[in-house]
């Protein structure tokens, strides 16, 4: 299970049992990006910054193009 921790809040590619979470599909509108959404699952107490950080991490980890700079 891959995990990313940011500011003491843990995220995972898998849902944590018993912890309220949200599944978010992100449709990227940039030249060269896949038409498939980037799907992440975050705990409901995650901040906007933590959610953006997880999305960027997952995008990069999956090797999606274009690369983030």
C-alpha cells in the first residue's frame, strides 16, 4: 500500500476502514493530458492543500504526461 503523509495527515491509495473518506475524480484540462480522470481518495478532514498535494503526488507517481514542473 503506497502512502503519502503531509502535515501529519495520512493518505492512502486504499480506503482506511472506519474513517470517513471521499473519492474525487479530477479531469485535467491541459494539452497532452489523458482524458481519463485522476481518481484519489482522501479522508474527509483533509484540507484543500493536502488534497492538491496528494493529487500532484499521484499524477507524478503514475508517470502521467505532461510532467508537472
